[in-house]
């Protein structure tokens, strides 16, 4: 029996880690060779892209794709994790915050910006995850990074609701965010609250898109099955674009040979697809020649 190989789109429920989902997938697929293209926080729901078998090599091309999130930002409360899983550290009256103030704050956080990630992020600091250092009681200062927020807008009018533990009223704002890889929506909530001088954090987060893949195509935990795998050819074509190669070219590429003089005919960085519809590998230019940077031995 051939080991399963392909890409699995999963709709992660809240309350579990991305590693928990990977562990479930390993059992369902009958293999330990399962990886993911970017985690979601335990409180978050939505799209996880998992690679199974030889197709895990495609995850490197998925990790950097742009993403879409739907979120709820609570203005008037700050937490030590910038989300609802943390403890409230400050509560500030929001009665003076206007719709115009919120719109201006959102506009300032749209476009190419410098963002300081949340200190409880998975970013490594001297070989250890930032959240591990924070939980150990260390003070962690992360450097700002350039990210692109191409869309940051309210999905519905703001709501005035009761604060955590029955405290003073707060504003809940439902938003949608399109952003580059590496953007922290938690940090957007924190920074919007800081700009409005009332503090802010996330109370809900759902990832609905990664590149060309939508959560509407994803399966739930009860449907983790090899039959739901997307082929490596379909995924590589969607992410990188397909290029058709002949049987002879496919054979040479799989054997590590170059296709001589093909750089003008075949595009570098594209997915080479053989006449049978199988992924051969990803093309890379070498002068006027092309070679495969990732040979796929299995028929996928």
C-alpha cells in the first residue's frame, strides 16, 4: 500500500493547539510525516494547511503566502497576551472613543507598517520561543518587523458590551484583515487600543484564507482521511503556477538532469507537471538551462 501524500486543509476548532491537530492527522493518515504551514493560537479557529508524506516539502511554498482573518477586537481592556487567553492588565473607559477615532486608528495600521510582535508569539529569541521565555518570567523585547496589512476594516458597527468580569463597558469591534505572512492580528488589536489610549486585545480570531486556499474547502477533525488530500500537483499549480513538460523532460528532471536551453520556454519557479498530471518538481533556472529543485518521487 502506498503511503499517503498530499496537502490537507483543516478547519481547526478553538481550544486546541495546532500540534494537537497534527497529532490527530498523523493517526488518521497512518504516518508520522505530517507538518503544517503556520500555526494558529489555541483560542483561534480556521484554516490550517497540513502536508502529508512527501508533499510536506511543498509547505515551504505555502508558509509565506498572504492570509485573511476575521477577528473581534475588544477596546477598553488590555491583557498580558494581547488576547482573551491572558489576564486583564488594564481597563479604561471607552465613552470618549468615536467612530471617527476608530476609523483613523485603523487607517494608520493599514498598508506597509512596522509591527512589534506580541511577546507571547512563537518567534525564537536565542533559540527559545518568546512565549516560553515569557512564561518563565523573563522580560522579552522583540524587534519591530515590516509587514503589509492590505485590508483592515470593520465588518459591522461597533458594539458596547459589558467588560470582563462585569467591569465597565467596552467596545467590541468585528474586523476583517488581509495581511502578509508574519503579521500578528493580536498586535493590531493591541496597537489600535494603544492609539486610542484605551487598550485593546482580541476576543476572537478565525483564519479564513491562506493564499489560494479557503477555509470553505477545509475539513473538520471528524473528516481527517487520506481521501481528502489534495494532490501535490494541484497545490503546486495553485501556488506557483503550472508548466507542462514532456515525458522525456520529466524523466531528466527526476534524474537530476538539466533541461538544456529551456529557460526561454519554461518559467523558473513554476511547478513542472508531466503529461500524466503528476508533479515532477519546482523549476529553477541555471543560466539558459532549467533543473528541478524538488523532485517528487511519488505519483501525486
